[in-house]
C-alpha cells in the first residue's frame, strides 16, 4: 500500500519506528543503523529504514506540533508499524530536572487542539506500559538524571494574551511540556498500536525558573544522544521480549 503523505510503500516499513520532530535528527539517528536507507523526504516527513542489533526499524521525522505529527503517526500505523517511540525535547517544570535530564512520558495532558477532534474530553492519553518500562530501564543504564511521569502537550510555543496554566500543571505533578506526545498516544490507542516517548530537557517551562532559552548547548546535545541510544536499546528489548 502506498502512503501518499509520507510517500513510502507499506511493504518497506518494519513494525518498529522511532519518530522525532527534526528531519536532521532522523538522519542522525539513521547513522546508528546498519543497512540504512532513506526512503523519502516529503514536507517535514523524512523516512529512513535500517537495522539495530538485528532488529529492523524505521526512523521518521514528524515536524512540530500535534496536527502535522498525527498525520505521520496515522500513516505509519496504516503502513504496518505497531510500535512507535518518540524522541524529542521538552521544557522542565522542576529545578530537580534541569536541562540535560531525561523524562519518560507515562501519559500526556491533552492541552492541545487535535485530540479534541478525535476522542471525547476526559479520555486519557496514555503510553504503553511495556514501552515505558523498556525506556526507563534502558535509560538507567547510562549516567544522568532520568525520571518517568506525566507530561503536558501544548500547541503554543510563544506566549500570547491567554495564560497557559503552567503552574497548575506543575502543581498537579506534570514533569515537562512539549508539543506532540498526546497526539501520538491517542492515535496509537485509536488504531490499535502501542506508543511511548522519551524527552531530553532543554530548559525550563516554569517562568520562575526560566532562563534564556538555548537548546543548542553541549548538555542538551548529550541528553539527546542519550535518549536516542535509549530508544534504540528499548526497541531491541521489546523485539526480543
């Protein structure tokens, strides 16, 4: 089956996929694979396939924001992908989790608009527990802070005149905020796939902690490298379970 938005054939897709926002990050992840090949680069959607420790997987970029990312997730699942892991960056809500820390998302607050058009209010966006466990256990094998818990998914990046309730999310126990995970979890649940996510923190979303935003530091780069290796290792664990 031809997937017209990703512009790939379903026959070329394995059951496992790592998804990320940046097409350049997808390319960087692909360099860790053996027999890597680029299948397509259409709009923000860049698709690679290859193998890692004997497990075939795809690496696909989905761009920024839930609506466009959901298109990617939908087509991957239609193409036969059954396990999706997002690797990305996020803003922290706690000084205990500074830039360079990793967060495994167990569930996402649906504070974006896309999923309101897919499922009723109150329907949870939840990760697959086996993926959460595989990500968390693999992340703990490397040095550095790693936590697991609830994350927030927003549409907005720059503030407007409507106040985003970051302090309420923080007080309720959310660990970090990003822009795509709720869409991933809802689409996976609706379509019978399983999904999880791991995030490298690149700054603070809490205004009381916020400094000048700079996601291009060595600390963040090291965390992104660590989450990529974690996601690849988790897929191998899941494939061999």
